[in-house]
C-alpha cells in the first residue's frame, strides 16, 4: 500500500482532531482542511463540527475538500452562519478546551513558541509575512495546541524563534504543543521537547539532521500505519481532487496544480 507523505501527515493530524467538539479549518491550510474533513468523515458526521472562518459557517454536513470553492462548499448544509465579531467575541471564549485547529508556523521552537510573522534575513534585516489573525486567542483556548510543518528542517524547527507571535504553553502549566511534520510527531511541554513517533522509513540520521539538538530523540515509537478503510475514505471521499498535495509543491508546479484544481472544481455540483 503506497502511502504518500501528505497522506501520512493527514492521518496523524486527523487523529489529534478526532475528539474535538469543533474543528476550525483555518485559512489557506490544505493539510489542516483535509485532516479535519477526514476526522469528520471517519466519525460519519457525528464527531466534531466543522467551523469555516472564510465562509463563517458551522456544519456537521459531510463534504469533500476544495481549494477554490471551499467557501461555497462550506455553506451547503451549514447549521449555523455567523459574523466574524460574533465568533471572536461570543463563541470562541465558550469553546475553550473544546476547539482545535492545526496551524502552520514560519518557525516553531523547542519551547513550543510560534512565529508566523517575520524571520531574520542573512543580512540581519527582517522578512515579513502575512501572519495569522487570531493566533494569540486560538493558542489561549486550544489545548493541546496543534502545529504542522510539511517540510521539517532547522530553519523552521529551531532552538529559538526569531519573533514570538504566540507562546501556547505560557498560560497552561500542563499544556502541550504537538508538532506533526513530514518526518515525525513531536511533543513540547514546559519540561522540554521530545520525539513522540517517527514516520515509516525515516532514518535516525534524517531525523537528527532536521531537528534541534535540544529535542529528545530517544523514542523508538513509529507512526501507526493507515488502515485501508481510512486511506480509501481519504482518497475517494474526502480529497479525490488531491488538495492535500498543494503544500508540498512550489513555483511553477504549484501554480499548475492550483489551476488544475480550480478547473476540476468548476465541473463539480455542490449540494
């Protein structure tokens, strides 16, 4: 059974979302979207509800992953629509400990601190990015706090972030930050950072080369294989278009994939 890196990550991420009450899809996060919808499908719609911050909807209706038409798809079968201020001021505080979302940081460090805004350049300046709206509020109500990196290396997984946007462990004495990457899963607590499980085929050397020295790599645990039924659900029902692959592409290849996805989505009927 040939399982891709994207599929391996989606399976692990879905496991961390399965027991949430509400899953936030996030904005421009294909892996988070697909993992959330897989968790939703595997529970046959009776598990977590799906909140879409772009469409401003809450739903338990089963649907497939989309790229260009995600907002329209989220409105089909939605049980609740809301305005952004209502969600931020009224609904999010009530969901403390009950909502989860995977965040893709620019940098994450061994203390679980997150940088989504700016990184140091080689000449000592700063390169700024769009950041993530509401990250501080999300980190305050989400435990464990969930992050992912499609490409783990020592530029993204670091000893200390260049700029602290959020510190999820600062106000949670027994909290955890979970990091799922293309190589492994890690857990950060106030006591330190450790390897939880490596993905199949990942060598000791590959893991050591891409991981900060302060992380404890002593675990021999391996990521469980994806059950055939879950893999079929992912490929055939949740993400037949391959949205999950976008975060592993760049440049012209990514541009072509986006155009192809948009064209295929135009042929689909939303109900």
